[in-house]
C-alpha cells in the first residue's frame, strides 16, 4: 500500500472519541455541558501548530477521568430561585 494511502499511525492508548464522550457523560455532566466544557477547554489548552483533534481528545480524556463538582459548575443553583432573578443593582 502506498504511504499516502496508509492510515495515520495513532498513539497506542488512543480511544474512540465516542467512548471518551460516554466517559464524560458518566461523570454526571449532561451533553450540553460536555460541549461547552470541551469548547472552553480547547480554547484554553490548544497549542498553535498542534492538531485540534488531539486537543479535543485530551480535553475529553480529562473530562472523563476527573470527577466533576456540580456545585462548582452551577453556583447559581445553590441560591433560592426567586433571589437569583432579583433586580440588578
């Protein structure tokens, strides 16, 4: 097989992206939050010249292996619902 048609060689520990997403969802994060956190994580950790795919995979790997703190992610949910929507001062 010509080198141009050969599949790209991946790291031996590579995992399918769908598995990484399922691991992140298993941490108690919903799909919308996974998308938002991956977006923020990629913007914060991407290195110029690196592949976006690798940065996305490393961010998903982090989300899937670290326990999320829902109270830290949703500080407004700790407040009373009526007080959270009070007038701006």
